[in-house]
């Protein structure tokens, strides 16, 4: 189901006139490497992709009737010179998460990109 969901997410991104370079992740999170359309905000892209994929999952299998994405998300910008590194990172999620949980990884990125946050609002 993970591969089908990732393919759906890539299609939803393309439907929003963006380019999906890669979609990957684990059971508890997903990474999207995207070239954002010049007329679309990150918030609008995330909202539309979450809405479309939630509906698709629920309509496709009753097992997902209670599925929902968390309210929040993280979005980080990288330059094209870092694209190959980013794609490799997404492709090697299973290996990467043998040593670091999603929560540890997310805190690391927030720190790396100097993003202030309150722990009680990060997870839902």
C-alpha cells in the first residue's frame, strides 16, 4: 500500500502543476521532493495533497476509514545543487531510520534550519 500511496501523492503534486522529484518515507511520515509551481504556496499544496490523499485512502479501503494526516507539516527548501543528496536521503529512509526515529530526525531538521518551535505543538 505504501508504494501506491506514494504514487498517488506524486500524481496529486503533478495535478497541482508542480513537479514531484521523489516521494518516499516510512509508516509514520512521508517525504516529498517537489518543485513548487510559481503560483502556488507551500500551504496550499500541502492542504490539497493531504485532502486528496485522505479521500483516496478512505474510499479505496475501509481499513483507512479512521485515517488522517496530522495538522502540521515541515517544509524545507534546498538548492538544485543539493537535489541528488535529497533524493538519496528519501530513497534510503528505511536504512536511515534504523538509527534515528522520525521525532529525532524532525527535531534535528528544526535545529539545523534554526526554526523555533514549541514541543507541545509539534506532534498531534
